[in-house]
């Protein structure tokens, strides 16, 4: 597994021990610092860890500080990061089973080093349970995106995912039709007012993620009535908004 790690001065020595353990277990680890126990400001070293995980460069991240609180706060400012502060085996296990945590925060001043190492082992080897927990993670992703949209609207700045397109209505008049796109980790949701369509995404790390699209044959039975005659139009809009992403479009 490719793992990013970073700490402030308080977590430096634990970080070095964790790096050695990860190497012994066969993991690839990149250290974003700090490089000594001289006093530093933790956001400078934690943010790069979180960003590298969110971008897909690394599969997991581990951050350390005195209590681990500040490190978790910084990491969770990055969209797509689910950083959990763990202090024993049970919290580490639940962080993975229920929250699909992709970043682990540890407090070097509040837990013994041997326990920190055990927490890391459990956290790395515990799978996500999925099921109802996946539904809740999707809700978190929606909160992330809607919170960002509300913040932008308060500043009177337009949403970068909202597009107004002039379309001809049945009476021949031209009207404006707005649509939005929510890009989450495991799905992409298309919005037109109160109407929505959701497409499953299988995220990949070393190859393009796969987005599952109903074939022409299945489209009519899979989507609501308002979208049945508009397959190419809607998919064209989604492709345009996802042009910056590496996606494999797979019909079923």
C-alpha cells in the first residue's frame, strides 16, 4: 500500500518508528516531514499528506501530533478526506469499518508508542463494511459539496459546477435551463432543479475510475421519465464537466 505520513515536532519520533514498521510490512511510505523534534507549525506538514491522499497519489495517510486533534482538523479541511483520531484498537477498527477513514491521526503525547504501532496495523488491515455505512459516507460527501456551494453563494460568486444553457421550449421560445453536477468518491449525481440522476463510480488508483452508464437499450427503463428522451444531451453535459478527470465510461 502507498502511504503518506507527516507530523509536527511532537509526533516526530513516533513517525520515525511507524515508518520503519511500514517498511518492514512491505508498504511504500512517503514522509512529508517534519525532519526533527524542533518546534514547527503542524498545518505545514499535515496539509500535504491530506492533499496527496485526496488526489489519489497515496492510498492512505497517517498524521501525528501531541494530541492529534489539530492534525485531524487540518486533514479534514481537504475535500474527500475522512480523518479519524484514534487512541485504541477499537477506535481504529471502527474508523475503517464504519467510516472508511483514509487518514489516521495519532496523539504521541497521549498514547504509548507500542499502542500507536498496533493502532496503525489494525487501521491498515481492517476493511470497510459498506452497506448502511456507505450511504452515510455519501451523505457526508453531499454535505461537503453543498457547504462549499452555500459559502460561495454568500460571497455572491457563481458555482463553478452550475451551467445555464438556453434551450427551446415546446412553444419555440428560448428559455434558460440550469443544471449541476456533484462529483463524489463513488458516484456522480446530475441535477436539474428537483430532478436528479445518479451514476455509480468505481474509484481506481492506478488506472481510470469507471463510471457505469445505462446503455441505450437500458436507459429508458433505468431513468425517470423526464430524462428518457435526453440520454445524449445529459451524458454530453456530464462528460464536459468531468473532462478534467480520468474516467472509463462503461455501459451496462
